[in-house]
């Protein structure tokens, strides 16, 4: 069996009150850290090698008809453009050639050493914090370049850190009970008091097998926020095929079946869907005002803020849901079998149903699980609901119940997740052996949510 190194991360935050002297010291240090990070970002971009790449970007789309196809062929031959035909959506996509300059930054060790030599004589604090600032800047530029490569249009904004913060690795602080001793100044230490000892906080059970990689300090009025970053490198072997977790995404819930425990977990995500729908309503109102109001710049900024807020909330909840599923797979050494749901074949004439399907972030959840866990397989959803999970005969579906002429009544979602597991492993499980548990998606981060 092959082995894979899985890198796991956990982040937890706490706010504490500090005295005025400590607050002023941390504020000055966070300001200096932000300025150093921005200086390092500009140094990395100045010394980057800009490579010109040719690619094709989407110019416009047209409805697939014979007349439009002939028109597009003439235009593409005259303008040196390309086109492709999407038969499923019945569209013609016209592509235009563009030249994109992509920065290629130097290696991390060479960059951090050069920045350190340039700024070490002017840095009044511990010299290792300067190295932390260069590492932080390198991570920002690296992610910015990664986003840039996958977009058709150039990102004009330079990545600049606008918030005062401080990130230090584990060598620059010690944790003793309820005290964090920071080695920030030469021959001087700074002590922060936590509300309770670190081994009594609610996340201690989740992180007792992980290493504390670093902490981030963010000034916030009269208090400060401390973010603890944990990291673990886990070497995992390929699990046996008969141990699996099958996932069936639905409109109002995510149904999960954990085969070693014979446990069916239903995660109700109606709270998240309400938030997404509320954002879409706000967006449509703002867009209708945009066409009438003269102050378009202000409304565009409102739309941008709405999109950023909704994107952060959605990404946070999907990340929590994916971590919850991957934690179960890691704990019980299981494969993850995800139903490969395609929205294009589900749309019909009902406008409300089409809107409800469009709002569900199924693909984003599947991609996030594949990023966190290497043993994931997508299963064809054909006949997973209609066939009986025990005898394999075709059944009659009425609301949430499946009626089999041989086996009787079975819950529709339970029948589907067992069929997904049976397709992947060629095993057969009786529904009577399965236990049931229901969790709301907004309670996933609370203590005890991951206890199976």
C-alpha cells in the first residue's frame, strides 16, 4: 500500500485584556511588522522575473444556432480568434488571444536572507521577528501569483498588508499554564495572561496530537486577539476499500454514512442556504439600484463588500464541513466516496427549483475534501436512489420514503448513501444495523460535534 504525507492545520482565537504599557508596545511592534512585510513584498516583486505567456480568454458567448455558428467562423478566421461549442448548454464560446505577464519569484531561502541582510541594521526588535516578516511576505506573494496564473485578466492591485498584526513562530514564545512569554525585545520578555491554562481550553482535545506552529497577535481597541496556529504532518497508508465514508449531498442536508461505525449522520445546512439566499436578495436589490442611481461607484463598492462578506462566510462553513468529514476519515482510516452530482442534468422548468439547485455549493465542498484527503473517489449517482440497497430491485419513491416490494419501507437518503457505499465496495449493509445522528451546520465548530 502506498503512503502519503497529509498536512493538517487548525486555527483557534482568543481575546484578552492587557494594560496600557503592554498594549502600546504591541501596537508599535505590529506597526513595524506590517511595514516590514510591505517592504518585503515590494522587494520580491522588484526582483521577480516576468514571463510573457500566450493564452486564450473568453471574449463573448452566443446561442448555438446555424446562423450564429457561420458568423462566428467568419469573425474568428478574420481576427485570429478561436471558438468552442458547448453542446450541453447550447452555447458558442469565442476565445481571444491575450499575452499575460506572470511573475516568477526567487526561492524562499534566498529571498528571506537578502531581506534580512538589508533590514537587520535598522530593526530595533528581536532579529528573528524580521525573518518571520519576510516569511509572511513570501507566503502572501506566493498565493497572489497562484491566483494570478488561473485568471484571464491581470490583477492590477499589488498585494499590500493593511492591518497591523504580528506573526511569530514557536521559537519566539513559550507557553506556561495561563502565561505566554514573548521574546520580542533584546534582553526583555513580555508576558500575556490567558483567561485559563492552555491545557483547559475547549480546543485542547482537538490539538493534543498537533504542534503549535505559531501565534498571530492583532490589536483590537483596548484588547488584543491571539490566534493559535497548530500544524501536524501525518503519514497515512492507503485504507482498505471496504472501509469507507459515503456522502450524498442534497438540497437541505448532507447525508454521511461511516461504515466502520454503521452510523448515518445528517448535517442540516438550511442555515447556510438561508444566508446565501439572503445575500442574493441583497445583491439583486443593489444591482437594480445601480441601473437607476447616478452614484454608481458607491453601489459598486457595496456590491464588492457584499460579495466579499458572503464569500468569507461560505468558505468558512465549507471548510468546517470538509474538516469534519476528513477528521472522521483520518480517525477510522477510511476512503471517502462522494456522489458526483452534476447540476446541468437536474435543471427543469421550475424556476424556484432551478434557483435552489444553483445555490447549493456541492462542487466546492467536493473540491475542498479532495484537497484535504488523498483517498477520495467520485461515484456515479445513477440509480442510487431508485434501487433497493438490500435486494437491488427497482423501488417506488414517495416523498422521503422508498417502498421496495421485497424489503418494505426504507428512508430515501439512507438508501442512497448505502447504495453509494455498495457501488464503491460491492458490499451490502442492512439499514436496520445503522444508527442515526443529526447535526446542524452552525454547530460544527462547537465542542462535542465531532464525537461519533
